C-alpha cells in the first residue's frame, strides 16, 4: 500500500536559517503529494500541493519539489521565522479514489524556530 | 465563513466507558472525514462520507467504533467501551467534491481523548 516516510522527527533552527525537510514516498501510481502544517491546538491545514504535471509547488515562502527518480518530496524555505514553528506533514493522495479523498500522512516533522 | 467545528474539545474517560464526538462541517461541503491522530503521529483516516453515505470505513474498528451522518450534514463518531489504546486526538475534516479533481480537506481543531 501507499506509505510516506519522514525521518526527521524534530528540527531546531534560528530565525533566518534555511529549512530543509526530507520525505520519501511509496506508491504504485503517479502521486499527488501535499505538505500540511499543524499549529498547536489546531487541525492540519494545506500548505501546498504538487502533482506529476508540475513537479513543484510554492506557497507562503515554502517550496516543495518532487523527484520521481528518487521518490522524494522535499520541503524548503530560504529564511524561517519564529511563526513557522509547527509540525509539518508530508502527505500522499490516493489517486485510486479519484478525488484524493484518502490521504496518507507521514509521521510529521516538528519545527522549532528560536528568535 | 465558519470553519469545521467539533465538540467537545477534550474528554477523559475510564476504560469501558462510551464517548461520542460531534462534528459540524463547513456549510455546503458534501464529504466528511474522521481521522484518529495518536500523540506525535500523523492523522490516520478512520471513515469518510459523501452526503449521508459511508464511502470507506475499512479502517474503522467496527466492533467498538461507529460513525453516522444521517442528514448529510453533521456527524457523530462514537466509541463503545473505550480502551487506553484509543487515547488520541479525533479530527473531523470536510471538503466539497470537484469531480475528479482534488478537493482540499479543511480540518477542525479536534477532540483530545484520554482513556485512563
């Protein structure tokens, strides 16, 4: 079945540092991949979406690129702010359901940004 | 526009007790999802509805969990005879179907359940 792996459980940075979060996925179909962000006390919210058609997504200063050869899907940001502190989830959409209703979430990467 | 609302926000039970969670999706959204999120893990889909019909409940522990959406709007998730392993946050999400295209899921704040 579909699976998503995030090896970095926790990342601690200072403001203006570069952020890079790695994710790998496994699926038998052409994937649609998402990054969701979850702030304390809230549900996850969509940060950006990438499909096989465009390979790259950009939103709120974050950029994600998927590499079909290595089945990887990285999230990066040039300069993080304290307000970016949250948990970031790599998510795989199930194309079999037709409208990506079935989402497979990774374990999440907790980002802490120190002022 | 109001987002997805859930109640209660917190619940604490003894093993063997029952509990119900309630979800009010965004107005006009036809698809509703229930997820279970154990501490420090990503959400895992339990069940989802389109209008009042269950589309997929394959991950719902059917012996103790049940979910309904009788009028295609609000939904209730119930756990009979809770176990310590049910301790988690229960998230509700909703979306509006756009044919074969991706429909963004909007999540509520969740109900944090602790089973002692």
